[in-house]
């Protein structure tokens, strides 16, 4: 959890189908679907859901990215009269909410932006819901807001993992990759493309009671890279099988259940997942133009949607600003006498060195790691030592 930000060794209720390398090979023996075929299937999935629930009003999580805009455009095209409430989340006064509002208004929908000044103040409550040591739980806010308008919330979840949205990772991976690389070298390249999840001295994080070995992480990722798939297929498969299956989807589901909201993600329908793995990487991602999600963009181009971001934005936050304004004080005050140090789960020396490093360089990777340790401390006191309740506040 502290290295990949998810733990695939824990048995969970699988909400989307698992996919292994051999399945990808079999799917490639079929003709891959065109953007028109994907669009037709997405429209059918949307129609099936609307017919099933018959909502008078729906909510939709909207950013300026491709996926949520595709959902909005298709739903509006299919249901011109449907009452749609678009909801965005921002962590400062950025222009993204302004652009998202323009998109919402262009589709004749209402728009609501949730501005979260300090996303850490609610962390104990959020961790009590998901029961895992996570800190970046922004989806709570738009799900909470959506409940005010409808029990049905549409999202564009899955577009990045299934159709090649993490272009910065693919470009970096391909620069590091050589044809002669074995699976261990490929795993190393993959981890380099997820460097925000771990720090260079990762093995020094843990205390005496935790034995960490990088080989355990490599064993988890081996299945995705010890095969003869296209290198980018390996990356897509690892992204899908990791963060999507064990992080984003189950976390969202816990919040949906907590608020009594039915979350609908048409891109994560089994049929769309199957179609996506039949499409070669070169059809999803152009190395020359550094453009991803090409099939989804082709669908959008015919739906007269403007203000789409060319790069991934989503509901992101400025970690440096967060550290300066709120996180530094909260982390230091909470971890000054932390139970995770007392019980030798985490090294106090690592923490002290990291705080000093952040002061000197404002290293974003270490800021992220301190926020992970903060969430671990809260979770540990709630569910392991029972030192605090869910009403605990920072």
C-alpha cells in the first residue's frame, strides 16, 4: 500500500473483470472495433441504464477531460430533455472549473463546483468509510454533492486505463525501454513511470517490525511484463489490473454505498472493457503527437463538444500549495508522537529526514509520502489499536 498505493494481495469483491496476458492475446485475434462501434455500444449501455432506473434527474461528475465530457455529450444527445446536474471538484481557484462550467452550459445542464480548501480536514471521516490508509479521496466530495440532486451518478471512470490516457507515462516508458529488456527491467521502467507512489529510499520507510523487499513488489507486477505482449499492452494491463481494479473502482464503490448513490460508469461496462483490449496500443496512443484516447476523441469530434483538455487534468491538486497552506502543520502535529513510530511500523528517522528534505527542496514525492504516512497513522489508530473513533478530527 505504501509503495504502489494499492494492495492486490487482499481479496476484494471484483467489480470489473480481471484480465490476464493470455486473454489479451486471444482478444487480438479478433478484428478490433472502430470508434463508431464503441460509440454505438456506449449509447446502448447509457440507454439500458436510463431505462432501468427511469431517473427524472441525473448527476454527472464533470472535469475538462475527455472521459466525463464524452459521457455528458452522449447522454445529452440521447436524452435532450433529461435534467442533468454536472458536478466538479477543485482545490483552489483554478480555471478548470470555469471551463467545466462552460462545457456544462453548452449542453444545457446545471453546473455545481465543490471547492475544497483543505482536503485533509475530513480525512479521518473518509478513512472510516473506506477502511484503508488512503489520503487522495477527492471523489467523496462530488459523490456527496451529487446525492442532493439524484441517486444516479454517471462518471467517465476507466477511460484513462482502457484507452490510453496516461500519455506522460507511455512516453517515459518507451524512452526507458529497450527490446532486449527482461521482465525485471520492464517492471523497473514501469515503476519509474509511477514515481510519485514511492521514494528513492523506499526501503528505509519501515520500522523494525516490517520487513520490506523490492522483490515482493516485482513479484506482484511480474505477470504483466513476463510475456510477449507489446510493451504498451503490458503497461495498459498493469495500470488496469492495479490502480483501477484495486484502487479507483473499489474506493468509489464504498463511497457510492455510503451515500446510497448508484454509480454508473459506461466505459467500465464489460463489453467496453472487452473492446478496449482488442484495440492495439497504436490505435489508442500516438507516440508522434503524444495524444491518447484517440478512439474516444474521435467519438467526441462528432458531438460538437468544446473546451476539452489535451492533457490529463481530472480533479487534481497542487501538492506544494497544499503542503504550505495546510498539510505541513497537520502532518507534523499528528505524527510528532505517532503510534506507527511507537509500534515500529514506520521509521522515525525516515520521517525526520523526509521533513527536512521537504523543507530544503519541497520534493513532491516526499510530500506525497508524508500524506500517505498521515493516512496510515489515522487508519492504524482507528482499525488496529482502536485509539481513536471515526469522529476523530485533525
